[in-house]
């Protein structure tokens, strides 16, 4: 195994550079003060006019030199921070490429095996339908991954379509879950709405449905229970409407709560195998929330203890019905 040379590490080089620069500044100031002191002694010994020598320039030079060195240190520090962030981004992109390649390779390999089976064997109709369902699921998985990348590109470029409309979030979430019930088969999604209250917000329906799809799919994918469970709870204040998505999934460590929405971030688990995902779902969720001028937070008590995502959106007043709508009612 190749051993890395510790003193060639960027952090070690940065520390050595700071020490060398500081030591150079100290030695220069020390030398300058000694020279000035010796010069002053010569002036007093030879009875020369002190006005011919500007003593205060010593401290001016020291001050200017200190400022310049300070600027250099700040520049070095900024370069170091930028380099570390660039390295972290490179690693994240590398992990994303590996994950995304896995997400594409697995269903394509599966599709190839099913197609080869159809070519080489004469299968009964029941088996054909079973394999066709598997193939449709793989095609759907490929489509979801590709659409995820395309949707993220549209969001970051701010070219998403659709208008903002005022809706009742409880009805919107309930309708979304009913419409996509087949996608969440085998999971329990419970909507807890107290006293059938209305929670009005202004949303872009396409983006909001994308947000719901990513949150629910993420909770189901990162879940090791026989039956994943997601509890959706509504509440509101004078200014905000809050949606809480609590699941019984794998959870995450508390220090990761601030990193979980970063681009390409994935939870690392030493004892776990690959659980799927590209590290873009929650990042996309946060971008959608920002477009809606809201905020989202993530909480978990640790690995294996589930996670809770709390979404806050600006509350809207009850839409005023027109006279025609009142008459029709």
C-alpha cells in the first residue's frame, strides 16, 4: 500500500507557508529595529543632527509591512479555502458519477437480461406479463433518473414553467398521493389533518409536485423496514404553513442535518450496501422551497431512528370568491 507523504499535504504546506511568512516578518522587524537602534547610537556618538534622520519612518515602515503581510496572509487563506472547497466539490461529483452510473447500469442490465430471455425461450403468457412488468419498472427508474437531471437543470437555470396559484396544501398533498398511489405501493402514507382545516399557500403546482415526489421517494428508498411509513402533519402560524414529513427510515447522524441538502451529498454508512440515489433529490427539494420563499429543515435522532423534514411556506389569505362563483354555490 502506497503511503502518502504527510508534509506534501495541502494543509501541511499551508501551515508551513504561514509559519515561514510569520518568521520572515519577525526577523525583518527584529533586524530593522536593531539597525535603527545602532544608527541612533552612531548619531548620538558623532553629534550629528537627528533631524537628518527621520526616526518615525521606522514604525511607518513596520506598519506598512505588517499591513502588506496581512493582506498576503488573507489572500493565502482565501486560496486555501477555495482549494478545499474545489476538492470537496470534485469528490462530490466523482461520487455522483459513480452513483448515477450505478443507477443507469442496473436497470439497463436488467432490461438486457429480460430481452435475452424473451429471445431464447418460449415463455408462458403469465411469465411474459411478469417480466414485462419488471421491464416497465426498470424503464420507469431510468426515466426518473433522467428527468431528475433535466428538472434540476431547469430549476438552476430558472426556466421552469407554470404559474403560481393559491391552493389548499392539504387537498394538494392528498390529491397527489391518491394520483400516484401505484408508485408508493407497499408503503403507508398517512395524512394527519386536524379538524379538516384549510392551509392556503401560493405554489407552482409542477414544482410542488416535484418536491413531494422527491421527499416521499427519498423516505421510501432509504428505508429498511418491511413496510415504510410516512406521517404527513399540517400546522400553521400567523405567517407560515408547516408540513412535517416523518418517516421510519434509516435516519442520519445529527451533524449531517445541515449537509443533507447539499448537492451530491449522500449519507455514508459503513455497514450498508448501496441504497440507490444520486444525491440530488433533497438538493432539488431545497431549491424548490427557495423558489417558493420558504424553508425546510431536517432532523433525526440517529441512524436507524427515522427522519423528519419540516417544510414552511408563506401563508396566504383565503381566496375571495367572485359574485358569479358565490351565485353558483
